[in-house]
C-alpha cells in the first residue's frame, strides 16, 4: 500500500486530512481517496475516524468549509 497525504487543515484541537491510498491488499487492487478526521489533546490524537467525503469529516470534528 502507498499512502499520500494530499492536504491537511484544522483549527485548535481538531483537523482533517485528505489521503489517497493505492496498492494491493491480498488480491484486491485499491485506489481510493478518503478523509481522516481527528481530535487532539495535549499534542496527541485522542480520536480519529475515516470518512468518504470532506463534508462528513468536517462535520465529525465540528468544522465548516
């Protein structure tokens, strides 16, 4: 698998990252773009989740476009 971070943005203790993944997992070829939403506390990630759209990721951490 190859991971490429396309963009990262955030505000305070919340942020999102736009990530592209491609490669082979077992016999399955993957090429997808996902959004990661995360919350931080004292410089550490305390929660994170994957989303299919930017809007979903923004809403998960309470940010707007």
